[in-house]
């Protein structure tokens, strides 16, 4: 008997809209114009703003081991509301930090960014399972929907920046209007998700759920599983370093005065490759993509570093946006789940923790480097990802054998 989920469709739409706003929140600090405005207010270098982006990864690291179990115990509605409320603190906090200027503005923004990372963890653990339950006949469509809303938002970000730019009484450029609009949008979405009905996703009410630490104690990790988890680190670095630092490279090295249009090409490519990959996975094994896609990104970034120009920066944005951010992390997680079906939850959590660790450590390091140095680091990191992908591909047949046994 088919379940009628139509009454839950409004909840699914509200949850997708959470990720539309998230598309702004996770990308806004990577925009050159935002960095310059904040840096001018806080009296720091533009690249130092990258450390604020890194704090989002720190927040995820703090919350990930707790957010999943809490979502299971408290329910998806509460988890999503916690995520939305925390994201509102992050975005509105950025506006307040801008106003604080050199009187602790940078430190306020760092703490608020940690809250943004915590918010991301609670949104993920609340929304991913909820939309998969609502669109139970095609859970892959639900995941694709989340990525679509993020990519559409990122594609529109240059337009949002143009609409919300303003000046203070002292003549300084400010984007506080954008921070306030997005923060208040999260408050409204949290209220709406409280009102609408959600399906009961915790079907095994009396069953005790095993936490991450308990699962780890019972798990034996092979070198292949460690390689897959490491790919979660490298593939995240590829698109995060580009997203947060490529526009600075375009300004400093290429001499491009306003490279914000790169964001639009990046997001459009994400959308196109996301759809294309979803189609190709019907004919090509998922594991092949974790080798081919990073190799394409690595080769392109080498060309960008060797022959920098506006055209090459656009090409790089298209390639990294498509083949780096177009679902590669999700594919890596999917391969983990196929190869290690008995420890799906554990391996997925570890891949995401590796992703968050990358976001925190590498962006923190990048904040103290030149844009050219960051590009070189990204090439080296992506090359490591190619080697890891090659190793997993070579071992894949044997891994499948072991799984079937």
C-alpha cells in the first residue's frame, strides 16, 4: 500500500528553502567584495576573512558527533529549528560584527561563524532524513533537490550582492542588509517548520540507537576505507579553497577589478554537472567519478596558475564548480556506503567529519597565505585526491568481493 505523503510537501518545500538561504550563507564570505568590506571595517587583510569561513568547519566538527543522535531522539522538526535559529545568529551576527568595526568585530564574527557551522550540522541531520522520508519513492531526488536549491542560490548571489550593497554614514561599503534579510528569513523558516506537519521518521521507537563512538569501537577499518574517508577531506578542499580564495587570485594576480561573476559560472556548472552525473551514474560506476573528476579539476587549476587570465578564471570556475562541487562529496559518501554496507552510518559520519576538518584546517592556513600560494596548495591537495581515487578504483573489484562475502 502506497503512503500518501502529499500533506508533508509544504514541509519539504520549507526545508529546501532552508538550503536556498544556506547557499548564500556558505558562499558569502568567499566573495571578494564582501571580504573587502569586512576587512576595511575590521582593519585586517582581505585574506584574513578566510579564517572566518574556516570557523564554519570548526562549528561542524563540534556539532557533528552530537547532531545526529539528537535528531533521532528529539525529532527532525526540533533539529531543523535548532539549525535555523543558529544560522540566524550567524548571519545577523555578521551584520553586528561589521558595525563593531575594530572594537572586536573580527572576534564576534569568528564566534558567530562557529554557530553557523553548528547550524549546518543540525540542518543536515534534520533535513536530509526528513525529505528522504517525504519523497520516499525517490530519495535521490530529495538529495538532488537540496543541492539544486544551494546551487540556484549561489548562482543568484552576485545579483543579491548588487541589490543589497549600501554605504554607512562614514562612507564605508556595507552588505549588512543581505545579512539581516537572510538571518530573518531563517527565523521565519524556523517558525514555519514548527507549524507544518512532518512524518514520523523514527519508526523504531523502542530501539536503542548506537552513537558514533559506540559504532567506532566495533568497526575494523581497512586501508581502503581510510582512503575513502581521506577523499572526503581532499574533495572538500578542492572546491572550498577555490570558492573562498579564487576571487582574490583573480584580483591580485589577474588584475580583475570585480571578479564576482565567477560565482555565477561556478553555480551554473554545479547545476549542470549535478544533473549530468545523476544521469551518467546509471551507466558508469560511481567509483570512477572520484578519480576522473578530481583529475579534471587538478589539470585545470595547473593551467590557471601557469596562464592566469580572466578567461582562465571563468574556465576554472566552471570546472571546479562542476567537477569539484557538483556532487563529488556525495558520490564519495555513496561509494563508502556501497563498499561498507554494514557500517554506513559510521563511515558517512567520518567522511563528513573529514570534510569539516578540511574546511577548518585548510581555510585557516589559507587565511595566512597569498592567493597564488593557496592555488598551489589546492593543486597539491587535489593531486593527492587523484592518487587516492586511483587507489580505490584499483582495489574496487576486490572490495566488492569482500562485501559480497
